[in-house]
C-alpha cells in the first residue's frame, strides 16, 4: 500500500516520522511531502534526520521562508503540480493540519473528485481559535475563529476521515463545526524503550557538563517561543532561586533565529538557568531531571510530556489541548489553568513522596500510548474496508 503524508512545516512532525518508519518496516511504501527553503533556521530537525537514511520518499516543496511568521510559504504552482502526482501515485493521502497552505491545497484539490476525497485523511492536533488561543498578537484568535468558521467548515467536509489526538479535543471539534460522523480519536505514539534504557555513565557525564551536585533539576524541552511559555520558565525558576531553593533549570531547544531569552535571566542566576540548545540526548536529560515544566499556551498531544512519562518524570504543564488525556491532575503530574506554575513546581520539588508516586504512575499510564498499540489504529485507517 502506498501512503503519502503531507507535513505542514519544514520540521517533520515526530508522529509522522515515527509512523512512517514503522509502516515502512511493514512493507508500506511511504512518502512525505513538506515545504523547504534553504534559509529556514530550523531545517535541521531531529525528526527530519530520522528519515534521512530510510526508504521513505521525501517530496520537498520549494518555499520561501517568511521570518515574521516563522513559516515556509510554498510556491503554489509547484505545490499544485506535486499534489496531482501524490494523488495519482498513492492509495491514501494523509494530511496533517488544515490551516497551513501546504495542507489546504491538497484538500482543495481533493474536493473536486469523489475518488480523491475517498483517498484523503485529515489529522489535526487542535482547532485554531478554539483549542488554541494565543494571547498575542491580539488579532490572531479572532482571525483563526473566522477562518475555521467560514473556510475550514468546508474543508472538513472533504476528507473521508478526520482524526484528532484525544477526547479533550471533542468539545472544540463540535464548536468548530466538524462533522462528528467523520471524527475519530487516534493518539500519537511513543517508543517507550528509548526513554527507559539509559546508561549511568551518560548521566554522570551530564552531571559533570552542567556542574550538578545536589541541586533539583527543572527541565524544559521545546522550541524557544512565546507560545511554549519560555518566559514563564525563566520567571518561575528565578522565583524559586530568590526564595533560596537549591535548583537548576535546564532549557533545551532552539530559537527561531537569535536566542534573546538569555537576556531575561538575572546575571546572578546565569549559572543556575542554563540554555543547552538543541540536543539529541533527551532520554538522558529526562532521567537527570526532577520535574518537566511545560507552560505552553497551546498543545496537541505534547510529545515531550509523553517522553517524560516514559522516563518516569513528573510533569507540571498547562491544562491545554490533549495534555489532560495524558496527565490526570494530581496523579501523573500537576496541571495548571490559573497561570500559577510556581506553587506546583515547588510542591513536586520538595515532596519526594509525591514525586516518587507520580513517577510510578507515569510509567503505567504511558503504556497506553506505546507505538506497539497505537500504530494498529492507523493501519485500520488505511484498510480498504474501513
């Protein structure tokens, strides 16, 4: 069977990369179409590298990077031509997201043919303007709502199936006027073993690299953007340090362009709040840390939370998106919906019993999201009898 995934950005989504590798090993013929430009600052993505040496076909769409929006805008005529090809050559075209240019063009192309509509599957991690409501700029949420109500409601009629990551998205799907008869909840998965097999020598090397003695470690992993709440990570860390708590915060991730967030750190805490850049040793960092902090404004089913759970790391995160499908507040971690991250982070850091109990629960809960279980749900989507 031939399947083409349409990836919305130059950064290959982790679920697309991992699912593509799994299905390729099961004799599916997989291709991934995505925008690419030479001047994009985040083109060297870990998920992109994971498909470099595989049998997966890469279809790159010539694009122009627009820095203010941090997005690669595809050349539309070139995209239209490649869209025709992927529908001719594949049994299914599985499109990720509905609000990017590279996603909307294939949806529109499919609209004019019953056969192409039958081939089309749409997956979205959220419904913009409803489940994802950024605070800035002020006009973005009204614009997203208008787009979803006036245009996306037409796009939602095109695919044969629409999937989203968790039950937490269903109320937002209803508000966004998604045809509920087409909607199916299928989460993404995780390779649990990768986050449980960590060598002690690697942890010792990390402790030496970051000069860790007996400090408690707060970990952030993600893009350094406003949406991910990086300012909150810095503010909470400095509050805890001002109070005298013995902590270090390790911030892992790349910025779009220059990292200006380092300027927000009080000089007296520059050795306590560490920007580690983009890294590949995430499993080791998860085992090094005492708590993961993710104060983001919007999420789908956050992969970094899944990785933390597989590592047995308690999580403090925003009550956003499908995070509640992973974390039950007070069980596998603590969820915040009032903006106060200071109190829950402090609670996990000082309460060893709570941390231990949460660690055990995360390892149990995450088994539900193992790729060994989840990939079969995607295979069902591609069954001719679905």
